[in-house]
C-alpha cells in the first residue's frame, strides 16, 4: 500500500541552526512528492514539490528538499532556521489517477519548535 | 475570493446531531477535495469532485458522511448522527484542472474544527 512516513514527531532547533526533516515514502512508482507547512489555525501551504528531473528542488521561504530514490526519501532542509518557521510540517505523496487528479497521502507530520 | 474559504471555522456538536460544513473553492477551480485531519495526524483523503460529479468517495469513513457539490462550485460535507470519533479538522482543497491531466496544485482552506461532545 502507498504510504508516507515522517519518523520524527517533534523536533526542536535553535534559531539560526540548520534543519532537516525526514520523509520516507512507499509507492510502486515514483510518486509526486510534496512538503506542506501548517501554522496554527491556518490551512496547508505548499513549500515545494517534486515530479521528476532534478532531484534537488527549491521551495519558498528558503526551503529545499532532495529526492533520493535509493533511500525512498524526500527530506526537507533549511540552512538557517528562523523563529517564524515554527509550525507543523507535512510530507505528502500523490500519484496520477485515471481521472487526472491527485489523491494526496500525508505523513503524520513533524512539529518544529524553534528556540531563540 | 483570493483563496479557499470554509465555514464555520469551529463547530461543536452533541453526539447524535447532524452537521454541515461548507467549502467555497477558488473561483474557476474544477477539482475539489475533502480531507479529514484527526488530532496529531496528517490529513486523510475523504472525497473528490470534478465539477458537480463526485468521482471518488473511497475515503468516506461511513455512510453517515455525505458530500455534495450541486452546481460545481460550493461544496457541503454533511455528517449525520455525529460520533465522538468524528472530532477532527475537516479541510477542503481545490485545484484547477488543466488539459492533459498534468499535475494541479491543491490549495487548502483553513479547515473547520469539529468537536463532538
């Protein structure tokens, strides 16, 4: 069955430190992969997406992610975290269905806390 | 509007009551999705509409859940005889559907937090 796993439930980093959030996927073929951020009371905002091609993708707010087929991973990184990055981060996978739409499968999320 | 809107933002229901949750997608978006997000979990797919047609309802957890989009714009998710396990945030997302079936980004609303007492 298709699945997305985020091994870390909570992560705490200091402001200015680097960040890596882990994501592993299990799909029959290469899925579309996404990272979303959710702040309290807000909807999900797309940070970046991977479809094919270059395995290092750049997103908004200084985030990037690297697709590694051999490890079935799509980890999110940021070189220097800002206090405003504190939020919940979701990795998601999708595959094109016959109807031409994408049913997203989300991981359980990683809650990021940032210490000043 | 500028984005997907949902109402109400918060809903408290007594067990056994019926509730209706509304989603206003981005104007012109053909596709509309409903997701359920339980506390501490990621969103889970409930159902998908393409215009007014409900093409996928495989994620609806029981026959107490019903969704409609009669005119292909606003959608309503209805839950009958609510149970405590229905307590969750219900997210709506919409996307434009481009020709050729290429990927279409889903834009999410802020969600409706349902609490069943």
